[in-house]
C-alpha cells in the first residue's frame, strides 16, 4: 500500500513539473515573440500593466464642480533678459 501511494505521489509530482515547465516555456516563447514583433514593427513594447493598488476601495465619486475662469490678456509682461549662462 505504501508503494502504491509513493508511486501515485511521484507520478503527480512529475505531472505537475511537466505542466509547470510547459507553461513556463509557453510564457518565454510568447514573450520573445512579442518582443520580436515589437522590433519588426518599430513600436516600443509597452510592458506596463495597470494594477489597482487597493482593489477593496470603491470607485471615488467624480470631483467637485467645474469652475470656468475668464481669461484675460497680459499686455505689460516684461521680456526676460537674454544673457549667456554664467561660468563658474
């Protein structure tokens, strides 16, 4: 009985290792393919993923009222003096 239990455990460990290795190899091939595709198309690969830092926090309500400010022209603006940078 102990021999059968040992063989089943060994078989499950080996099967798990094969599945894990297969998933790892699939991820590596997909990553290399993604990078090669990005290099061939000339686009920078975007490898950043958006992660909600606090998934338990609810969505916040929209901000307060929008205030429209009247723009005015500034006519007395003094130009900045154009001087070479100081050497130290």
